[in-house]
């Protein structure tokens, strides 16, 4: 799909092609998506079994716009802290509940719950969900972007 994410998991390999700004090519004064918005899209795509192709149009001189570089650095910081929940993961039967998305690593058996908070929303004191509840005695660790 281009510029969208499928409503449900798909049972075949797929990718969502989404731009960082509003256009595939460089457009002066384009509106860029926030890092949180891109990260939330990435989480949803991966939880549904897809890959995210993030398009960034270079300027006429071949360099990237400063806004794109800044956003990519912020996304990279988040990926350093949380990449285990994205890379080498597979879908789980229950992959979404509210603002929480689930992935799993088939090799290690690790399950991940990724909570997508609204822009500038504080981390809640409690995060809960009814499906994919960890087994008694499981370890749960909160990963926070710095």
C-alpha cells in the first residue's frame, strides 16, 4: 500500500510505502511528519507483519532537508532503545489492543508490547491490556526513549 497501512494483518509479505513529508520528492516548505507519528506507523506496520519503506526526497543538490535529518536522528534514537521489538520479529495472533501493539521474536521467544502514546503525553503510571497478558512469573521491562 502507498501512503497507508492496511486495516488488518496480511498473510503474505508486504510493505507500506509512506513519505516522511507530504511528497515523494523535494518540495520547499513541505510539512514533515513528527518522529512519534512515524514511529507509531512503524509499530503498526510491523505488528501487522509488514515492512515500512519511508520515503525522503533529497533537495536539488542531493542533500537531505534539515527537518528530515533531525527527524531521522530522533527515530534512530528510539530504534536504538526499542529496536529489539521491531527487528527480527513476527506477528502474533493478537497483535493490537487499544493503543498497544504486539510483536514477538520467534528465535528467543520474547514478546513485546509497544504502547503508542499521543504526542507529548506523559508515560502513564500503569499500562494494561486484556489480551496477550504475560504469564505469571514473566518479566516485564519498560523501554523508554531518552
